[in-house]
C-alpha cells in the first residue's frame, strides 16, 4: 500500500491541507527535525522526545485559536485542560505519522516545496510571491524560515500519506443509489410541543416539604468557595495611553521607518449599473441592452442617483438593468475597459456607458485609497497609535522586570512593587470560581492563581501571570471563605421555585405519556384530552433538513422507521429546554435516485470524503497503538 501512497501527491485533500497550513503549525510541531532542545519532555514516541518547549508553542497557538472561536479571551479551567490534552494528543499523533512517513521512504522534491510556498496567499504581494513578506510573516510567527520549510515538507508528506489512503477508496453504484434514496426520503408528520412553563403551578408548599427538599439537594443551595484578592496589573495598551505624541516630527519619522506597514496598493470603491451580454448574445440582444443602459444614463444626467435609477427600473418591471457596489477594488479585477476609467478618474466621477465583453456598464468612482494616497496624512491616527504602542513596549519590559522582582523580594505585600512602577493596587470583592467579576479577574490563569491552595494559605504574592501579549498581573489573596450551605431562610424562595419546577417536570412527563397512549389507542390528535391546550402542526413530505420544523422533531421522526399497515408511529421526546415533543409519523415516502451526473458526483465525493476521514483516523489510531508512547502529563 505504501508504494501506492508514494505516487499520490495530489488530490482533493491537497486543497484542504495546503489551505490550512498556517493553522496546522499549532498542532504539527517540528519535533521530527528540531525537537531535541530542552530538558523537560511531555512525551516520547518510540524513544523520540517531544519536549516542553514544543508543547508550549503548540498549546499557546491552539489556545488563541479556541479563544478566537469562542470570542472570549478567558477560557474556563475545564477549557484550558481540554486544550492541554488536545495539544498533547496531536503532538503525539504528529510524531507517530512523521515516523511512519520516514519508514515509508516518502519524498517531496525541493521543486514541489518551492511551488507550494509560492502559491500560498499569505506570502503574495502586488506582483505575486513576495520573498520579503514571506520572511517577515514567518519570523512574526516565531519561526525560522528553515524550520518553516522543514515543517511544510512534513505536512506535504503527510498529505501524500492521507491522499494515498483516500484515493484507494471507491463507492459502489448500489451504495451511491442507496445513499441518494435515503437522503431524499420524506415524512408526513403531525406534532405538538408541550411547554414546560404551562405545567408550573405556583401552589402553596408545606414547610415540611420545603425543608425535606432543602436537605435532599444541598448542592443546589451551596455558597461556593470565595476569595478576595488584591492585584497589580501592567498592560502595554494602558501604558500606551500615557505616551505623549505632540511631536509630529517624531511621528513622521516613525511613519517613514515603518512605511511598509501602511502602504497599500491603489484601490477604489465602485458603484455600477450594468446590463449583461455575452458572446452568445445576438445583435438584437445587444441593441436592446444598449437601449436600456442609454435610458439609465439619461436618468443619471437628469440628476437621479444610481439607487433611484435601479428602483425605477425595478418598479417598472425592466429587469435587464442590474446594480452592484464593490468596496476597494485593486486594478486588474474588473474588466479592462472599466479599469481604464476607474483608475484614471477622480472620486465621484461617473462614466458614460462602457461596453465590455460581458455587457454595458455605467461606473461611479467611490472612495480612493492607497497608491498616490500612501502619505502620512491618510494614516496619521494609526501611526500615532502604533508609535505610542512601540514606546510603551520599551517601558513595559523595564516595568515588568521591576514588578516581578519586587513582588518576589517582598512577597507579603504589593505596595512596594506598585509604587515602583506607578500602578495602583486594586482590591476585589469576594468572588467564586464559577462567578468571577468581569475583566481581568475572569481570566482562567488569574482564577487558577486566586484559588491556588498555597497562595490562599500563605497570603504571598503570586508569580507574574501572563494574561496576554505584554499584559501581566501579580496578585495575592487577601481573604478566603470556605464553601458552605446557605441557610434555609436565605434560599427559601429558591427552594420553592425548585419544587414547583420539579412538580412541573413530573406533570409534563405524565401528560406526554398519557397523550402518547391515547394516540396509540387510535385517538385522533384533535380529540386528545389534556390539562393544557394542545396545538398540532401537520406537515407533508418534509425533508431531513427542513428549517421550518424543530430539529429534534425531524431527527426523531427519521430515526423511527416507516409506519406499517397505515398505523402511525407515535413518539415522545424530551427537549433540552424541558419541553416535550409529541410526534406522529403518518407516512414515509421513499427517496429517488437522481440520474444527473452532477448530483451523483456530489454524493460520491461526500461518501469518499467521509470514508477517507474515518480511514485516516483509524490509520492514526492503529499506528499509535503499535508505537511505544509514554506521556508525562505532570510536566504540562
């Protein structure tokens, strides 16, 4: 099999793998070639070490990606632990695959490597591949170009291995037909959703019942462990606000020294009215298109704007005229004839009708940026902010060093350190792990330090906690309150509300079972008796992905099979909200095998991709099971 794999260097996987190369460095460490540095290891694979430095680099990158995905700078302790476990898992799997690649003798030529780098959008400038941009980008990632190229080579080799596995898969025509039939099946349904809130009765609850519930569920009424902390925060962004920037000469000098950061290719926004024609259009069609665009031009010359013109044409049913807006187009994207007007005219200029191979256009030039407008004045505010940030960074490292040293040397107070760096000591209110205050104290690292047993018991200063780029915090625990059960008097209303909810859950469960029994006995939905009003919805020939039907209802309906002997299938399902769905599947309609090549090809690709993913995961699982893997989780 490996001989076949060696020949498979391309395929549908290539687009996925190469398109995600930059992201993959978070997971695909460079331990295969460069993993020997460092004394602390987090794992070994067949005797090859994966060191802590490789783990930390991958962990921090994966954590940033997760923060971006969750749109939250603060991960919970559980999320932090998940990222650690996932990082270690991927590093081990990567090393296993790297060793399989080496044993298989797979190769990627230097020419293939160079071609791949040159095609990556990350490294392209105005005229294609930009070597300076390539080197700057790699360095900004904290990597040496040699390391990057070695890792890219390994990623391409991994693609060969995965592509070889996937290309060997095939789908039988009978399997393809079966999938198309299943996917196009439909159901006839009648369903109702019982709302939990409808079953909540706020009746009086006996004192004995309240006390019994309180004693049986102490965890619901616990006052969690809490701490009060004081801390000193040092943030380069706050420092930047204190930097004075009245000296325009310094700002201009900074701009000139960093001009590459501000210069952009000339771009122009454009508004268009157009009528489409193409090579297949007849002369008569072209003549009609010209009449439409001339009529639009006349209205513009009468003072109407583009939006008013297209509105008039739409209201009158003249659908040939179309309207579009484009923000900041570079030269070469639009038709050559449009570009000639667009990049030779001033802002606000409107063209006469322009004929291109794709139709007739009226063009209005919008805002212009870049090119000749790459001057200090156009980016002065950004230059000012960047200058402040760069000056603040110089201060930050000196102040961070003082904060770290003084808080360590005087571990029972933060006053000396705060005075030395000119930052205030801030004291918090009491807070718990589960409900920290907004801001810096909600950061997972800060929470972990705040509830560190040693810091709680000794009252000593923490180490400097890095909560972001050039952003650190040192804290000490001022006071600590152990977890305790709140007095019944304080939570009496909460206990009663919990009892009402439990009673409602019992009622709705029994109600749904009763309704289901009536339906199974042959009762029609409209004749069902119930304590609450029931609204039934009937849909016919509904598909699996119908957006108008509750997803849980659809999922259960399609998992239930087909009704037999004209007898509906009756289902009950508790939803995540606590509501209940009552579902009758009255008919199931077989799907059809679509004969057109496009649909068949679509399902064939989806099936092979699905199987390819499964095959690859099984391959990795098998390779890891045969490898000698040792994990040192205490080191992470």
